[in-house]
C-alpha cells in the first residue's frame, strides 16, 4: 500500500482502499472514524483522498498490527 507521506493520501486510492478493507486489524482502526469508514466504503476517490489526508495519525492507520 503506497501513500504520499507529504499529505497522507493514497497513490492508488482504490487499490489502497481494497487492501485496507481486506485487513481486519486496519478495519478496526478505520471504523473508529465514521467519516473515513464511509469514504472508504464508497467509490468516490476524491472523498477517500480527503479523508485519508485528514486522518489525525496516518501512521496508526497504515501500520496497524497484522
């Protein structure tokens, strides 16, 4: 899963979303942010990118234990 460290957005938001959704541990973190969860469950890549960029601690999202 590649993301832009500068702004926290995904390089490929759909592939990124699919990888996050497939990981139960990461979904636990995502479900804590209702707006992020709704964005990731949509096909609106702009909405996904905005929410990923606004996530308060992207390191937690991207490095949740597997």
